[in-house]
């Protein structure tokens, strides 16, 4: 499941920010990818819609890297 989530996160970041997916790694920070806070919120919203989940706000605001996004999503999805 983690690999599927990672691939979806990368695809959404690449599409929303018009960058090549090959430039995104698990350790990329949103700052490294030139994502601002609005880009981060858009990503979180897209992921919530994709997986039909809701990330708690206190969890969502902590997500600043691809790894954190994948881990947070995996945690929420596996608890369902």
C-alpha cells in the first residue's frame, strides 16, 4: 500500500506543480519542490479526495515532505 500511496503523491505533486515525477524522491521536501503552503493544502485535499479520507488538521499541517505525506496517509488508510 505504501508504494501505491507514494506513486499517487508523486503523480499529484508532478501534475499540480508542472514538474517531472523523476525529480521527486521520498525525501523531497515541499520546499525543495518549490511548493508553497497553498500547494501543500491542494495536495492534501487531492489526496483526501483520492482515498476518501480526512486527515486531521493537526496532522495535515505537519506534512512538509513526501515521506511525511506517505506515512500520514498510510496510517489513516490502514486504520480504516
